[in-house]
């Protein structure tokens, strides 16, 4: 089973705060997770970047 590293960027300020591993075989859409952004000091939506 192959997993890829995916960078997650804050949708509010654009900083890339997190890197997660995910299997691309099971996903058809871009990953979106609500996580804490240390630059915005709040929980914001983080989206998968290229």
C-alpha cells in the first residue's frame, strides 16, 4: 500500500502548517481538515496543496 505525503495549507493565511500521510487510492477529492493554525491563533480549514 503506497502512501504519499500531503501538505496542508491554511485557507485563511495560506501558510503550510501540517504534513500528513494519505493513500491516494481511496481519495478522489482534495483533503480538507479543520485544524489549528498557529499564525491565525484559531481553528481554520486546511486544504491539500500540490
